[in-house]
């Protein structure tokens, strides 16, 4: 192999290495966002389940469940769900904006 061919091969290897590194960074970013979104949805779901359990316990007459705690828990679940819906709406709106962009 001549010196020129070696340099060309090295340059191609560097380009491929850069592309592989970029793909790994893109995958890590996607995974982090997906994990964050899933974690947020799971937290909202858990909040709603806890509120439902407290309400059910109060309705069945358990004496250790105060009404104030039930009401606060139901409001907390409601607010967290509304916030999640707003985030979803913003994501859908951003997606639509991106899809409508002209290239």
C-alpha cells in the first residue's frame, strides 16, 4: 500500500468512528427521553392508584382514613393527570409543527 492509500483508509476509519459515536449519542439521548417520559407516566399512574385506594377505603368505612387526606390525594392525582395531558398536547403540537416544515 502506498502512503496515499494508507492516509485515505485512515481518513475513512476516522469518519466511520465519528458516525458510530454520533449514533451512540443519539441512541443515548432517545433512551433517556423515553425513560424520563415513561417514569413520569408511571408516577402519575401510581398517584391515581393511591388516590383510588384511599377513596375506596374511606367509602368502605375504614376509621383510619381521614376525609381531608382523601380529598388532597384525589386533587393531587387530578392535577398530575392534567399536567401530563398538557405535556402530551405540547408534544403532539411540536410533532405536527415539525411534520409541516418544508424542506
